[in-house]
C-alpha cells in the first residue's frame, strides 16, 4: 500500500486525479489532502476539496488549507479554464464537514516527520505549500519517500508560450522546490497533454453511475472532445505515476525555474545533458496512453461500484 499526501488546487483535473486516487484504494492510502490557491482562490479550492472528499467517499482523510497566493508577485488564476467555481459546471452536494484546523504547511511537515520514508508527496497545483514546507523544515526532503509533481514542461507552456500554469503561478516556490535537494518527478505538459479525453474515453466514463456525473461534465467543460483529441487530465498523470511509474518513460535532467524573465517567468529550463552534474529531476518524456486509460478507467469503475 503506497501512502500519498496530495497537495492540490481543485480544479477540474485535480478532481479527476482525486477520483483516480479514490478508486485506487486497494493500492493507495491517502493520508491527507492539502489545498492551495491556484486555478481559483483558496476558499474555492478548499470548498471543492471538501465536497470531493464526501462525493468520492474518502472518509476521514484530513483536508487542510494552505497558502492563498504566491510567495511573491501577483496571483495568477485559471477561472477561464476551470470556471468561476473551479469545477466547471459540476455542482457537487454541499459537504457536511469543514477543513482541519491549522495550516497545510504544518500538516505536511508533521505528517512526513511521523512517517519518514513512507509518504509520497503528490503536488498538482502551484508549489507554494511545498516550498514553504521545505523552508520550514528542510528535512522533509529526506522524510518524503518521493515528490511527484504535475508541472512544467521542456517543450512549451500552456498559460503562455513559455510557462505551464502551476510553475507560472508561483515561480519562486517552484525554484525553491527544484533546488531543495530531492529528485523531483516532473510530469510536465510534454506527457500530460497526451492524456486527453477523446470521445472514446468519454464513452468509457459514461456508464459509471454517480461518478459519471462528475467525470463527464467536468471533461466536457475542460475542453472540446473529438474522436482524435480532447482535454488533458494533467493532474491524474501524477497519481498514475505513483500507481504505475512504468507507464512513463523518464529521463534525468537538471531543471531550473526562470523567475526573472520578462517573457519567460515560470519556464522550467530543462537540461538533459548532465553528465557533469547531478540531476535534480526525473522528467517524464512519454506515456503509454492506452495503458494509462486502462488504469484510470479501471480505477473509476472500482470507485463507481462503491458510489452507486
Ligand atoms: O497546467 C496544468 C495544471 O494547471 C493543472 O494542475 C491544472 O489543474 C492547473 O492547475
Ligand atoms: Ca491542479
């Protein structure tokens, strides 16, 4: 059983990533969910995480809010992509329980300290909470079993030509995380954009009872679904990596995050030619897409039998 702590900014693809984790309960133990301002404001990402906890029947998994905005500079949001609520036009039942007391950074530090070497940090939003946790307690770099992020790219951006959203939303935080001393498992746009919900995938989501009431409208809001293309469920790739890293081809690299460029702020400058330097990242370069969808849909099917 792999233990994961998921830091997220739900967010449409965050919700599909949480659903993947929820459906994989036979191999994943979610020890906590922490939230960060990102796609939408912290109040909304936290409200969405609380609603998802109950809708996905995650039981008593603690949900702890963290940082509302970036370490420096102005806040970037993606409401044009995720809608004003952060979950497109999906309306989940109001949650009956609120968030845990305290701050996500303290939750991350004490949870990793209590189980050194056991818990994989999965970060699928801006890296503000992770960076603050590293600053608060640098030893989390040793205590974390792994750090897997959805973020960055070595070929292109999405929020602008240079930068992927999670990196652009807090470049200083991303720089701190990549320089902290661990080997970041970077699931960037280069692979996540191939994890797209085509019409064939959408048809596999339809017969999943209550769960399809989240999956189908969320995917359809997230982008145009055709036979050949569709919205990419970026964040689910990070969870899939924890479940089966063999789905991905990964290459060691030195990744530096641009924080000063007028047009390149948030760019993950990725150098694969590192014979004389130690890698600070393992960068995913390809994904076995059919096997990915078999894993994801299989997990959703298991979850659907629980949700009804
Ligand atoms: O660029 C994709 C990432 O930005 C995903 O994590 C999505 O949720 C948004 O936060
Ligand atoms: Ca996200």
